[in-house]
C-alpha cells in the first residue's frame, strides 16, 4: 500500500517527536529553551527539513513543550507533532 506524501511527513514528524521526547527530564531542562533544524530524507527519498523546538510551557508552568516540524519546501507541504512533558 502506497503512503501519501502528507502521511509520510506526518509519520516522520511523529517518529522524530518520539526521539525528541526520549531525553531524560534533567537533559530536557538543560537544553530548554532551544531549537535546531537539519536536512534529512523522508522514507521516499525526498529531501525534507526537520525542526525541533524545546520550549517552556506557560500552562502548566514548569512543563516543557516539544515541537517537531517536517517540511518539504519544494512541495509546499509539511507536518507537525507536539508533546507536553511534565516533571517526573
């Protein structure tokens, strides 16, 4: 079964979010606020840009928002995934 381009970006964003959230709480606190982006390849082989952001949440205070965005600028499409993490 073929995967549509937008489904591919959504799946990739969710996979990257899982990796971004795999850090321990002390590691997350050390790097927040922070973000980066890099060029990668989607499973289909097309070039995409992946951006990760770690931000302090306003509500609830002290929590960390992790955001991942996967964009294909040439196709003008993208997908985002987000998680709210609380201190253990």
